[in-house]
């Protein structure tokens, strides 16, 4: 029977143990570094941002939107021609094709189509962004209040939204803009008309999200601990119900830009001497067969802008919805 080596003893077993202990061991990764590497912040927004940065559609749409914003607020970076200066328009050169100095050609009044297309981005994007923000705030807050309170408040608010849903969008916007066209509000009458008719959609989305969230355990726990109604609404319900509102607001931004173009095309949206893509399309439609480019270029820019915001909204939706990952 073999004996176990004692302290200070030598032998085969003791030599093997010494050899194992003497062999260099791979250095262990520091705990902090491992934690930083493997444990990202597990919240909805951090996970969504982590996912968005790896979506080519999000990066592509973001680049397009950045270029469009530069066009809107710093048009002089893209063209040296001021379309608001009547001296840049020459009636004798009306409907001329592209040339070295006018790469998109000239329109029916002899004005540079490229310069008007660049300057037309500003009104279209301002109207889209302002309408999207207003509808998100109004519809979101009303939906939050109705969904959190429930009862008669929810019933009355829901019936009011059904009245707005019964109004055809384009017909209602035509009526509002035509009625208040002489009020001197400029492009803001278009924002008001679109906002009045679009907020009920945001209301319904926020209300449904709040109703789902208010039955969760963390809301019941806050209520049991004596939290006030306003604290529950803004500290517990709102952060957990705002994601779908952000998604629909982003997608609707492109829709509102297209709606503004439609109203301007019908003659009740942006009015001269202001410039918008819809107004340019309306001015060029009568001579389309003779000179198609003054209509084609603003239509292409309009389509690209709407597509960019809808792509951005789709990417945000996919990132915020765990079921779609």
C-alpha cells in the first residue's frame, strides 16, 4: 500500500505535483474586462441602438436624411443660384434641357430646376417634421391619459377619435387649407390641417400600449406602494408605452411630406413665391410632354425623401420589437 507523501518528503507523486504547479498557467481575464465584454446594458433602448447600428437599411436611410437636412437648411452648399431672385429666371430660355450651368434644365418660367429642387426641400421637410411632432405629442398625451384613467374618460376620448377617423383625410385637409388660406399662416396652415386629422392614429396606438402596460406587475406594485396617478403615468406607463409611438411618428413623417406635396399639387398647400416639390410638380404638369424634366426631378427627390423616412421607421420598428429580431 503506497504512502501519501508528507511535507518535506520526495517521491514520484510529489515530483509530478511540483511539475504541474510549476507549469505556467494562462492568465485569467480580469473580471471587470469580462463583465464589460459580455454584459451589455439590458434595456430596450440600448438593445435597440445596438441592433440599429448593425442594420444597413438604418445606416443608408440615415445618410439620405442627413443629406436632405443639409439641403433644407444650407442650400447654398449645393447651389449658388437663388431661385427667389427673379433675375436668375430668363423667359427666353424656358423649358430648355440640361446644360453645363443648369444641370436639370429650366422650367416654364426659365428658372433653374436644380436650384428650385434644392430649395424646395426645406418647406417639405419642415412640414413633415412639424406635423409628425405635433401629432405624436397631442395623440400620445391624450392616449396616455385615456389609457391610464380608463372608464368614462377612455370611452369619451375613443368616441371623439372615431369622429375624426370618419373624415376623409385629403378631403378634410382640402377643406381646412382652402378655408384658412387667407389667414396669412403660410406653410403652417398645412401643418395644422394635417395635424388635426392625423393625431387620432397616434392616440389609438398610445392608448393600446398603455392599457397593455397598466396590467403589468410593476405598475400594480407602484400603485400598491401608494404612487400617485401622475407618477404612475409618467414614470411607469409612459417609458414602457412610447416605443410604438416613436415608430409610427417616424413612418408618418414620410407620409406627411407626401401629403403636403399632394395638397400643393391641388393648389391649396404651399403657395408661390414659396417653393415646394408638390408646387413644382403642379407647375410643370401642363407641359410635361414637351418638357418632362421640370416634373421628373422634384418627383424623384420627393420619392427618395419619403422612402428614406419610411425605411428609417421600418428599421426603428424592427429594432424596438423583440419579436422581429
